[in-house]
């Protein structure tokens, strides 16, 4: 009887666990692919072509980011922050009308940079921002 109850509990646990999956997984995968192409521009390796870079962009963003703006953005980031050393996925936020994917990157001249990418409901990138962040120094709290 104990074995039967243990087996039944195990089956119920496994079936419940399989129902708890990420429903946003497909959206995140598509958005991450566009995000990784965007981020690869700053890595100093092989830079994607303009067509590959803008493949996941919305029509409005494609209009705003021309080939000249693409080249200028690469130069500006390289001058202001240097070459990207590392980038790690930080968060995926889902809102009513958009999704936001955030990466934290480190560059030669800027230790922490938040790369925030906004996507519409069709998984097309609509906006982006690179924001340098300041690391807070932890000060020891004097003991009383």
C-alpha cells in the first residue's frame, strides 16, 4: 500500500511539474536571437551586415537606424566605451504592449553597461538603449 501511494504521489508530482512551463519561452527565444545579433556589433569580432543587424527590427526602427546611423553607432560606442568584453542576459520583462530584454555588459572603458531592448508583440525590436551604470562602493557599517 505504501509503494502504491508513493508511486501515485510521484506520478502526480511529475504531471503537475510538466504543466508548469514557461509560456513565454518562444517569444523570449525570438527576441534573444535579435538581441544577440544587436550585441555582437560591439564585441569587436565579425560585425553583422546591416541587413542581418536590422532583420528583427520594426519598420519604424529600420527607418530610424539607417546604414549611416549603424556605422556611426558602432564608432560612437567604440570611442565612448571601448570594445565589449562580456555580455550576460539579465532579465526578460513582459508588459501589455511590449517586452523588454536586458543584458549587462562590460566594455574596456565602462565596467557595467545595461543594454535594454524593447520589442513589440510581433517580436520586432522597437527601441534600444545603452546605459553606463555606476558600481556602488559598499561602506562598512560601524558596529555599535
